[in-house]
C-alpha cells in the first residue's frame, strides 16, 4: 500500500545530528531536550492526488532558482520546478518562497530536494488518497469506542465526566452536520460492526454516541446546564436526521433533548449562544414556538454584534436557515451576510500567510485551524467558490505536515507520526477532520 508506506519512511530524511568533540563535566545536567529542528522544505507528509494542487514551501534566503523531485527508491530526478516568492505576505517572513508542482501527476513515492537547504520528508502521489484517509478517520472513532453504552462507554479520550459528555455531544453534532450537507460521501462499508446494514456508517457511529448520552442522562440526570444544553442540541439533531428511518429511537432522543433543554435553559450559567443552537435544533424538529422565539432573539442579537460568531452561534444560524418551518427571512439574510463576511475574512488572512492558512497567531493550534476550515466548508457548500475550495485544501495540507515544524497533526497510521500530533486522540477534532474531507470529497 503506497499510501501507508510513505508515512513510515520519514526517519530516512530527518536532519542529521551534528557531532561535537567537547567533553562534558562529570556532573553536567544533560536532562534538557534538544531544541526541535526546523525544516527548510515543507510538504504534506501524507501526499497528494494526481490532479490536485501541489505546493512545497521553502525556508531560507537566497534560495536557488529551482528545486527537484526525486524518486524515493532510486533517487533519480523526475521533475524540476521553479522557486517563487509569495505575494501579499509581511516583509521578513521566514517561509516566503514556494514551488508549485501541480503539473507533476505521476503516481509514486518521492521527496523534494533544493540545493544547500536539504530535503523534504517523503510523500506519495496516488489516486484516492483523500477517500482512503476519510475512511480511516471514520474508522478511528469506532476504534475509540469504550465498550457498551454504560459508564465506561463513549468515545475514549482524556476527558471525563461532564467534559466527556460535552465532547461526545459536539463530536456528534459536527458529524451530523457534515452528513446533512454532504450525505453522498458517506457509505455503509467503513468496517465497523454495523457496516452492511444499509444505513450510512456515520449515522451508526452517531447512534452509538446518542445511546451513550441517553444512558448518561438516566444515570446522571443532575448535570450542569451547559452539559444538558449540548446534549439537547446533539440529540435533537440526531432525532431529526433519523426520524424517517428509526422513529422509535428518534422519539426517545426527542424526549431526552426536551428534558435536557428544560434543565439547561433555566441555568443562568448557560450562555445565550448555546441556548440559540439548541433552540434552533428543537424548533426544526418540533416546530414549537417556544424554541423559535429564543432562537430568533439570540441569533438576532448575534447578527448585530461586531465580533465574529461563536461556534454555537454559527451552528445555530445554519440550522435556523435550513429549517422548513416558518422563519424570519430578514434575519436569515442578515445572518448569511455576516457568515459570508466572516468567511471572506478567513480567506483574506489565508492569503497573507506563507502556508495559505488562517493563522491567528497561535502556532500549532490544530483545533483552531480545523474550526476555521469547518466554517469555510459550510460556506463553500452554500455558494461553491473555487478559492474557498483551495483554502480548504491548503488547511488540510498544513495539518498533514506542510507547516513550519513539518508536524503531521492528524496521524492515523504510523507509530512515528503518531507522536507528532494529537488530533487522532480527540473525538471533536477527528469529527472536524471528517467534516473537512467530506467537503473535499463532495466535489463542491
């Protein structure tokens, strides 16, 4: 499997250590870690599909005019490309040069070399890389199941108690929104226990999460309002999506969502944006005016504020605009303009970054980058924009290794790469990766 072997050969191209002849004192403190080596040649360590955009980012001054791509096995040069300076980025940026090799489409395993500055990690060019990785990411959640839907259940992570319930709810919510927007990319053959039952595996996976939340609601009903309101939003969304295929479970989820709503809505520590998100889901599911009133009140307030929408406000707005029940069209128009404006802001920040991602000053913040990308995915679904599709691709390449530290934040196969990033250990972040890839695979 060429897709898997490339990830495991990274060590062959790691920078060599520099030897020293100095003798250390007998009682010298050698416990400190060596500073990480910053790479000069950054690529997506997973690889690229033949017809996709392919860019390498270089670090250094006075770079040669050309770079080469070499075959991993033979070392033979198979492609020569030109180095270029990135436009629209601040002066003095370390990684201000790049090379475009999108026209190189031959499947295989390669590395990039540039004179005086070194080599990249290996990567592959192969068909269906995104589909393979998407399937693997979906299977990852199944591997994280904690057993039965009892106290030891739920997707396993470092979170516990209420934190795990909130994490499960948000993971479910993002997966369900992805399925709602891009149902055509989800199949029934991921390799989980429920595969082959003629239900998309992602709904089965979310069903596992829903049953665990139902169990927890019965076992630990006195949760905080924040935990309850997240549960209400996730279970209402799941009930809406399965209402025509599993009416019994949908009714059970609706009852639990309404009970959680009553608990969470009266808690003064629950923020308005969370109430708006849950109210929008329950209004779409039930059509009840009590939910409509609060959704419109809080979303209306969100539309007027100068600062960007929170994740909950963004999610609630999308559901409110997608409901077939009566809504305020003026509010819908106001929200869509705000959402579009914020998406353009993300795109503009990406244009000013040498890696073409929306970096808000938090280096290595994979979770933050994923949430920015998720929003662009939703907007691209609404208005299909070629630039937004490129922004999404660039964010994925960044997360897979085309970043200043060449860290593969979303390692799912290889032991060495697994030590680099933590995304594969966090259900919410895995769901965001799945969301990102579902948009790319949809062909929008």
